[in-house]
C-alpha cells in the first residue's frame, strides 16, 4: 500500500510539473505572438522607409562613383603635370640669364630633356596636339638654356686663370653638357683658343722685351732681348719659353680633356646624331669619334700659335743674320732638338711643329750656304802644297768645326733612328769637299810625297772622327784608304832598299833566270860592295824618307814591311847564287865568294 501511495504521489507531482510547463509554454506563445506582431510592424515600417530612401541611396552611390573617377583623373593630371611640365622656378633657373648656372640649372635642363624625350610617347596616340605643343615648348626652353650656358661659359673663360688653377667642377660639368651641342661647344673652344692666344702672345712679348703690349713694364724678370747676346742662347731661351708655356698649358687643360674625355665624346656623339644635317647625310660620311688627347693637343697648339708666329719671325732674323758656320749648325741642331720634343708633346700634325720644322730646314739651308761660301773663299788654298806635308790649314780648321758639329749632334735628340745616316749629310757638306781638296793637292805631288800627305790628312781626320759612334763607317773608309796608301809607301820603301843597296839589277836578273856567269860575277861583286856601304845606315836612311809622316809608329811599320820584302828578295837571290854555284852551300863557289853576304846578316842589319 505504501508503495502504491508513493507511486500515486509521484505521479501527482509529475502532473503538477507538467501543468507548470504548459503554463510556461502558454506564456512563451504569448510572447512570440507579440514579437511576431512587432516584427511585422517593423518590417512594414522598414519596407516603407526603404521605398522612401531608395532614390537617395541610388543618387549617393552614383555620386561616390563619380567622385572616385574624378579623383583618379585628378591624380593622373597631377602626375602628368609633374612629369611633362616645368614649374615657374625651374623655367626661370633654366632660361633666365640672371639666374646662376648651378645645380638647379642642370636639374631643370635634365628635366626638360627628359620631358622632350618622353613626349615622343604621346605622339604615338591618335591625338598628337598635346605632344607637339609640349615638345615645342620644352625644345624652346632647352635651346634658351643652352644659349644661357654658352654665354656663361664664355664669360667664365674671360676670367679663367690657367697659370694656377684647376678647372672647377662646375666648368667641367658645363662643358660636358654643352658638348651635346657640337656647334656651340666648338664656338666656345674657338673663343677660348683666341683668348688664350692673345694672353700667351702678350706674355711672350713681355718675356722678350720686359714690357707688355699695352706698355706696362714688368720688373719681375729680365727680358730675353737684353740678356741673350749670343744668337744660339737667344734662340734657345725663346724656344725654352715656348716649351715651358706649352707644357703648362697642356697640364692645365688635361683636367678638362683627359678626365672628362669619355663624357665629352658621348655628348658630342649624341649632339651630332641629333643634328638635322647629320640625319640626312650619306651613310659613308661619318665623323671621326672624339679623341680627347688629340683635341687637347690641337687646342694647346692653337693657344700657342700667336707666340709661335713671333718666335718664327725672330728666329728667321737670327738665321739670316748669322755668318758663323758652327753657330749655324748648332742653331739647326737646337731646332731639331725642339722639333723632336714638340713632336712628343703635341703630335706630328701640330702647326707649331711645322713652324719649327720649317725653321730647322731654313737653318740647315743657311748652314750649307755658309759652308759652300767658305769653300769658295779658300779655293786658292787648295793649290798651295805644304812643304812639310802636314795637313793644310783649311783642313785643320774644317776638323775643328767638324768636331764642334759632332759634339753638338752627339748631345742632341736625333729625329732619325739611324744616327749614322742622320749625320752623313753633314759630312758630305762640311768634310768631303775639304778631303777632296787635299786629294786634288796630292795629284800635283810626286810619289811618295802624295801618299805621305794624304795619310797625314787622313790621320788628322781619323783622330777627329774616332771619338763618336755615328762616324764608324766614314772612319772605316778612311782607314781603308790609309791602308791602300800605306801599301804604296811600302812599295816605295821596298824600291828604295833595292835601288840604294845596288841589288835591283841583280835581283831582276835572278828573278828572270839570266845565266851569264861573267856578268853575274861582276855585278855581284859591285853590288856586294855597294850593299856593304848601304847597310850601316840603311834603316836610318829609309826612315828619313818618311820623316814627314806624322805617325812614327806607322812609319816604322811601313819600313819594317818594306825591309821584310827586301829580305825575302835577298833570300831568293841567295838561293839562286847557291844553285848557280852547284848547290853546295858548305863549299862556296865563285859566285858566293863574290857575294858573301847572307840573308841572316841582312835581317840583323835591317832589324
């Protein structure tokens, strides 16, 4: 029973709980109904509000879209203006001459050139008006900018000091940029060259006279006209001044042309390629590439041209007024030295080099004229044979001059790589005529005086020539001729020994094979007596005949050679006598008795 009661109680509690749940569900339903009613009301209001605001939202969306499109166009326009247009300040920096040529100018010019190049893109669109207008405007600004740069450089050139400077970076930058306009660039170089030519000409005139062309006296240095009285020193001082000025000018301008050479070359090439006449030129009419070193040399040559004209005038006067042969040659040699020096400095095509080359040619012409005039003056001396056979006075004077020529040539820079060939012309002009005169004088002499005279002359010439390496060929020729003339003297001495000893006839008979005992005996006896009388003083008498030969060693050698030939002849005679006596040397016969001398005795007496 208790169990049933618990079950019934539990079921009652459950029913009671379900009643409360049902009540809560009813309340929820009521709330949902109210929510649905409120939602429906709100939905109706929203639908009504949406219908009312839909036109405004549509218009706002359209405005926002238009605003975005306008902003995009505005940004595009601003970018276009920034890229394709220049500000008033930039245009002023580029075109107004009162504005300085500084970084602002170069930045404005670079921008203008970029705009002009980028405008080519605009020409590719259907509407080309904008591109053409922009190109026309920027091209005009660029042209004005280059004219401003051109005038600025000319103004700077007027005050530029090359004696103590380095070209500043702004000037080098300006010239590098101006190279893009080759005609303006060349005009600037022409203007600069004319200015420097006037300055250097005035400086040279001041160095010469001590007074500038305007009349101002320079007390800081001694004028060349007053200090150099010797013609050679005078010309040397002038050439040294021109050389020093040329070196200084080149060193000052190297900063421009060597350091900036590649940039200038690129600028000139781009400028030439852009010129209208280049665009229509023939393909084969290409200009040479810009050579910085050649341009430097050409500009220096133009700068110094005024001083070179003054130099040429004064050196020509010195050449024409000089009457001394040695000075004339040294002057020509000095000009040759500077010809080589300036060739290395300015190249082979410079006007200065041509001027100095012409002066050297004129100096050599004057030298040759003076030599020929001197030869014509002493023609009478060629007929006066010296009694003591010494070299004549005109040859000794010639050799003194020749030694001065050779010393000058030896210390100079020879243009010719073959120094010997380079000096050959001087020998032909200033040496050969005098040696020919000596040879002509020898023609009127008897032998052996002619050979002695010529050997003396050639010995003097050899003594002068042997100290220099560029006269070896001529020295060898002289020695060969002396050898030939020495052989003549050997033959003469040999003949003297034969004749004065009385053996000439006997020796000829022995050599010809005559077989006449009576004649041979008589001749041998007579010859033996004459030989005995001759031998004691034979050597001294033979040397006496060569007393005028100025080389005693050579005279002794010639006499020894002649004595040796005489001894050889005597040996043949002795052999012939022995054979004629029957060939018995130990038992002398009749011939040997008549002629007892032996070859050993002859050698002892003639040694």
